[in-house]
């Protein structure tokens, strides 16, 4: 039986009961089977007394639902149970450092990696989903003129949410209205969308962005949106989402006699030409259903999150086409750019790149048209998306602020800047300082407190490394991230958590770059290449060549 709201409500009750001990640092607590069954039966009685129909016939069935989803866990060889949350806290607090060349049996005598922890569990507040596509279109029409093609774009994007009709949040509608209106003004302006992780900031941008771009799609290729990311890992994740969106827009554009929207990435893993793929270490060889191929490091399958591969026969015929190694999805050459040569010849509609790459290539005359420099006014970018705006503070933020000013001057750009940020005090001022445009031209869009509703739980766990044991904080970070990855779901289609992102201290950017590659190597050794990449936090070990 799938996990539903009743099972989640019961799980919340179990976790609250476990917190009493966990908050005291006692991680070995458990429920015995009888106690758990009684709790489940009592929960079902409460459900009935509220006038709701229980989804399970008895308490044990409810427990089995949680056990099947591995949200409840039986301690091997016993009739004792813990929730996944409590078991995770226990594992985190017991992390130890073992080297493979030592005796693996030495686990108990190996040094501790975690000295102490603090745990906070609270309901997660999400903006309510309450607006359907028709309501959105009517609201937008009353504010700005909308073409029929743009209406179809909204319907296609909103209708494409994970197999069922997607409802929008109020702040996403306000963002769409603001962005559509601002792009008609013909001068540089900004919108900063501030909302919690996972609450739909990205869609708040791409909905109006695709709607504005759609009428401009023609046989001519030029960059309409530059999406800037502080890290390539985030870039890959967002590019996958964008590919899913452009795929769902393809029929709408075809019906209007237009080509598909094209996305592309530009960063170190993008090969110069097709010949460079074969020797590029970032594109390792892969066998796809008996065919020789190279694994694409730029993006994963928009449908199943599996590896995408460039078949050797396609590389040889210079066809920039990707096939999924796990499902039947293909990314055709009219949907993506894979080499720099083609990227420059036929720029994508949406270019995913990093601030570092923009800085490196801004002055290169070959690359400048890709960024809208030296082009006539109607071929310059319409949007610049800046994700993780809060990452641009301090010295690094000052460099990026100068970079954006240089780009604006060079491209003579009057585009609309959209920033996405999770937490930022006085976001409009911060964003206007970063862009170098007046604070009056920047608006903030965020969910109102009354639009937020509790949904599931959020877990804040702070781990303290153990300096007395002689281990480094880097080891604690790496082991914690590896553990976290294993605790989460393998299947990305579930709502129960499946991705790990790691953010590091701004001061240690250089060390983190080195240590993140170390982390990747270690992780691949233990878990194979399926694991997601994450960078560990501050390192305090001597770096050797
Ligand atoms: Zn796939």
C-alpha cells in the first residue's frame, strides 16, 4: 500500500515520541512490537472518531505500510523497531573512521567522527498549491496582454507535473505576473524570488520565462536566457528540469509552426568538438544495450534520472543526440547542444553556465555573441537567471557584482534579471546591489505567511566533529554525506527525499574544490557512480599532491 497522509501522520506521532530520548542524546531507544501495534490501533480509532475512513483495516497493516516504505525499521534479529529518522540519528552519532587497509573488524576501537549532535524536528511549512492553469491565465490576462501561444505554454507546463495536473502556489502566480509585466518595460529590472527549498522557486521563474521566449522562437538561433549557477552540480539538476519542460512544450511550439526550445550547458565538462568526447575523462565509456557509448556528465534523464549516453555511432556521425541508459527517452540534436563548436554556431535558447565561465569567456570574441554581446538589440538575452543569490556575498559576491556590471555594459543589456534565493535579509537591496540597478527596479516575491501550511516534517541535525579523537572534520563531513545519501530513497520519483546537496563555508572555496573531488573519489569507491555529488565542508588536513 502506498504511503498516504494517514501513514505520514502516524509516522509523525512515532517520531515525536522518539524525540524525547533523542533530545537527551540517547540514540538506542526503540519501540517493541506490542507497543507499536497498540499505538497503531489507537491511531486508527482516532481517525475514525474524526469521521474519516481509515485506509488500513488494522494497526498491523498500517505498520506494514511504513515498513515496506522503509520509514519504519526493524532492528535485525529482534522484535524492536525505530523510525528511519531515529535510526539515521543513531547512525550519524556513531560514525567512525576506518581505513580499508586496516582490520575492518576494528570498528569498535576506531576513532569517533562525531562528538555530539543537536536535533530539531518541526513541521515543514510549504506554500499551498491552490491555483490551476485556467485561474492563472485569467489572472495574468487581467494584468498583461497574453498571446494564445503563451496561454498554451502555461497549460502545457502546468499540466506536465509528474503525471497529474499541477496546481500552482500563489507566489508563483505573482512571480509570473511580475516577470511578464517587467519584460514589457524594455529596461533593466529585477525580481528576486525568496522561498524555502523545494517550494517551487524554479517553476516561478521558468513559467513566465518560457511564455516570454515562446513567441521569439524562430529558425534563427540566439541565447534568450542565461542561467547562472554558483556550482555545476546545481546547474545539472536544473538543466534536467528545464529539459523536461522543453519536452512538454515541444507539441505546443510545433502546433504554432515553431522549432523546439534548445538548452545547453557551458562549463568545463563541455567538449570542444565531437572528437574531444572520446578522450575526455568527464565522458567515461558506457555500454548501452550492447552499444558503445560515452556517459554524458552534463545532465541526467529528465524522465527517470538515469544516465544519459552519447552513442559512439552518433559521435562518429557528429549527431548531438543523447539516449537514456535506463529508459526509452532520447534527447535529440534539436533539443540540446553538446559541443562548444555547435554551441557557438547555433546558440541555445537557454544557456546554463556558471559565473566562473562567464568571467572567463566574457572577453573572448568567439564566445561573446553567445552572451548577447555585439548583437542587435532584438537578439540580446531577455533574461538572466541567478540561482542561489545568497551565495554571492562577501568578496566573491563583490567579484560577481563587477562581472554582472561588465556584462551589462558589454551587451548593452536591458533584460530582466531574476534571482532565486532561500533565505536573504532585505533581499531587494541585496539583489539591486549585486546587479547595479536601482532598488526601485527590483521587486521581491515571496510566499505570504497565511499561504503556508504544514506538510510532513523537516529535520535539522547539527553534528559536531570529535577533535579529541584525532580525526579531521573533513572525514566527518564526507562520512556524514555518504551516510545521508544511503538513508535517502534511491527512486527520485518519491516525495520521501532522494537528493543530497551540500554547501560549504564561503571562506574555504579553494580547499573545498580539492576536497570535493576527494569526496567524489571516495564515494565512487564505496557506492558506485550512481551517487549524487556533494562537497564536504571545511577541511583542516594537510593537502598533498
Ligand atoms: Zn530515462
